[in-house]
C-alpha cells in the first residue's frame, strides 16, 4: 500500500536580471540542511536550460506537519529573508497531495 499522506511542493523561482548566480547559491545553501530534517523525503534543485534560467525546487515531505516544521526552521527563515531581492517576480508555489500513487 502506498503512503497517501506525503506532501510534494513545487516552487519555481525567476531571478531578477543578473541575480541568477546569487539566487542559485542561496537555493543550493538550503539543500543540505533541509535534507537533514526528519520529515524530508527529498529536496532537489533543478534549473531550466534557457539563456535566462529559472530554478525549480521539487520537495517531498512525509506529511503536512513535516512541511510546516520545515517552514519554522532557522535556515528556512534566513533564506526567505534574502529571497525577495533576488527575484523578478514572486515565487510560484504548488503544494500537492497524492491522488493515485503507486509505491
């Protein structure tokens, strides 16, 4: 039987002009501490293959409580405090719950 309680988050970041390197460094800095959180199943950073790349985080947590715990961590709060100066537009976030998952 598959686990139907996990939560997946897709977050898309569009860097402000000439801020892509700083944004990438900030996002990469979130990987290790987030992956070490007890409720984190995966936390993977991707980039688009375009001249002006966007960054996409694909995150999976064991449940809603784990996602909420992530949002209260010091590393999350510090990252959020730096984020707005690096973006061309607000982060696009989708929080997904499984409907019909095999696994």
